[in-house]
C-alpha cells in the first residue's frame, strides 16, 4: 500500500486529501486538511501552505511526511486578487469652486441665495442686503440666534446659514425667520467670504431639487452654456442629498484634470479588438467573448486600465522571475459598479458616487512555474512530487464521488479567485475552462461600493447575514423575522446594524441601512457568480446552450456561502437546469474536489482546455 497526497493550491485555501493506493490502483481515502494559502497562487510562496496542510492531514493519522510515497499538486492558474481587481473610473478632480454637503440633521427648509458673511461681521451688513451667515464652532447657538434676530430687525435679509457644529436645528428653533441651515461643515474656515452662495434644505424625507440640477445651478449663478457643462460633476454629487451648499469663488470656474479610464485591447487567436472602458462592463464582456479564445489582454498606457493591467504583469513577473512581456492575461471579468469619489474642494468631506468598472484579471497558468514549485517541494519534503492535472479537470473527477452524480455532468468550482467549469460527456471526455472573478472580487466590489476601505469588514458583510438591534432584548433579521433574547444585549450595539458572525454580533461602524447593505451584497454576488456561472457553462458545453445541460454540481469554498448557491440555482432553473451543492466522497461537502480528483485520476489523461 502506498500513501498518496493530492494537493489543491487555491487563491484562498490549500486543500489536501490523503489516500492509501494499492498496487491495483484501489484508493482508500483516509484524511483531509485545509489551511490558508501562503502567497499568491501559482508561486513559490505556496510551499509553506502546502507543508502546513500536509502536516495537518497526516496528524489525524498519526503519520508524518516521510510516510508519503507521492504528492500530486494541481496545475494552478494564478488570479491576481489584491492587485487586479480594481475599480476603474474616469478620475474627475474638481478644484475648490463649489461644495455640496449632506448632514444628518439640517435646519429649516427651502432655497436661500446671498453673499457669505461671517457672523462677527453681520452687524455691518446693510438693510435689504441678501446674506448667508457663516457660524464657526466658537459661537454658541444661543448667541448666534440672538445676533441673527437683531440684524433681521435692521432689515438685513438673512437667507441661510452655514454652521460648523451640529447646531442647525437648535439655531433654527430660535430664529424669527425660518431659513435653510446646513450644519456639520467641518472646514468652515475654508468657505470663501464675500462670495455668492446658494443653500438648499429639503423637507424631511425629501431631496434637494434645484442644486442637484445643472440648470438649477445655472439659473442661480447666471452661468453660460460652457460653464453649465463644467458644473455637471457638482450637481451629480448632490443627487439624493437632503441639503446642499454651492459657492462661486473668484475664479468662477471648475478646473478638471481627467485621468481617462482608457481602452483595453484583446488579442484573440483569430482576431483582435479594442473597447473603451467608459462603454461599460457589458460591452467589454461582449468584446471579450467575440475574440475568444484570448491569448492576451492589454491596457492603454497612461490610463487607469493600462496601469492596472501593467501592475498585474509587474507583480507576476516579480513572483515568477519572468519578463513582464512573457506574462499573458488569459481572461478577465468586468462588472459595472460605483465608487465613492471624494469631491475635491468639498468643505465637509463630501463624496460623489461615480460609475466605475470592476475588473479581475487571470494570468495564464504556467506549467513550468508549477514544475519549479513541485521540484522545490520535493527537495524540501524529500518525497516524490509531481504536477497532476489541470484544476477544472481534476475537480470533475472529484465531483463524481458525490453520491447520486452520473455522467454526463457539468461542475462549477466557485473559488476565491477564479470560477472554473468542466463538462464530462458520456464517453468520459472532459472540457474545462478557468475564468477570472469569484469570491475575492465580490469582497472587492462590496468594499469599493460602500467605500469601506476595510477588506476584512467587506468579507464579513459578504459571508454573514445582517440584523438590526431594535431593543436590548430583540433583533430584526434582514428577512424581517424577529428574534428575542433572555439576557440583555450589549448596549454598544443598540440601534445598530450588526453582522451575525457565528456566535457574535459585530456592529457596522457606518451609517448604512440594512436594505442598502443587503442590496449591495446580493448584487455583487450576482454580478460575479451568476455572470461567470452562465459564461463558463456556455463555454464548456458542446452546443454552447446552457438549456441542454441536465445536471450541475457546485463545488469550492464560495458554494458554502449562504446565498451564492441559491442565486446560481435560481438563475440556472430559468434555463431548466438542476443544480446543487456537491458532497465530495459523501463526507467533505463541496470542498476537497480537486485534491480528491488528483488521487482518483492517477492513471488517467486530462481533458481539453478552452
């Protein structure tokens, strides 16, 4: 009997299966292991993770690495997780001409137009002068209201106020004339004095209408057609706000510096094509499909797209010691998303939601690179190591150990970096494909769309359901069900949206509604997993029609997600396809398929790649 290990190096985890294989090739599986992948998949850094996973599995058998006869590793295609999945947008940098702001509790309502005057100089204003008052944090709300009421009696028209502290409602309640007041303007000292300003506050539940409309701004400030074109980024930043301030500075123009999103060039085996990123994700994916099979993907130099794809080559060339010229990008997934862009010149740290395209890029698998890893592993372990088969090919062989499966069968291996699909026909011939974009990309989209700048929090939002803490004794889950508790909850999480992670409640440190978080999470999963599921199945099935597939088995870490299998099953059921989560060897669930397949396929030849 020979102790054989199958090792699957993934983007997020490294999985191991260990079996006793007889001389007649009868496999008897004994144990499995799983650890976090060390480094980027398909590079030498993976060795530490492989050793740790082998030790973990062998420990269950009271065996050591010396007892192994052979280790088989998968032929891994790296997907750049951290670097490639970046939102690409046209960067519009608006110099400080206009500001928009949306505090949670503005005062009063309506539209006010006037010249900006600090409250200390208010007494010098002339009767019938139209003014907007600036109130710094050093002035108490009582004193501010008294000063304003005094000059109102002198005949000065106070049409609005900009307040540094959160005092808008308090001041408004003490004024004899009701005016719009925008508070929480942190950088009030940067507000230009003696300039024309417009200030709008909508009623509770409403949104600004005049200042979120370019022609509304043009009317207030008497702008020309050319100037109106320039203020479109400002009006866009104010859409959906309850309050806004716009100030025209002496320059009176909006300076913009554009870093274009750029073009992406596809070099297919039969044809070439190019597409501008501004045309959106759908057009980009249509162009990619039209040029398939793809040899390489490049970006336009000096643009966001070019910079991103160049960085992918740079990172991979450093890791693999190859020239960037020799690094080929074989697939990418583009999805439309939004990114919060800081409005430059904003005086209260405002953000505008800009359209963007999220891109994941996959570097072509390098058999030589995997052989180098295998050779190094062999030296370190003093055990024979060979590169087994291609991931998707191995996964289908592992998937067939799920009770109830039969050929012909298709599998979807939903990982962290790539979505792999394979199809095995009645003759046992396998066709497979690896596509860029999976769990890591979903995390990236959630992170960018919510503007979190915290990948760990985005990962938790992706993996776990949400609830709102409505009292110290009950929470309302995102599906509307209410759960009561015997003991009071932590007061720190009262009235907060929380992530239900295992046995703890993690409060989200931002002011998002549960509906918004759920919508962003589900849309990110649909954009990545449902898109790639349909795209990959069309590519592996001989007729190219998803409707002709009967059974699909879902594998990989992402198929353990509480929503993804349901989203994919729903999408496939519209095509009349039965899909379900695999259960490798009847015990492992959807994990360990590739590691199992590497042992099962020891004497077989692989399938055909696309």
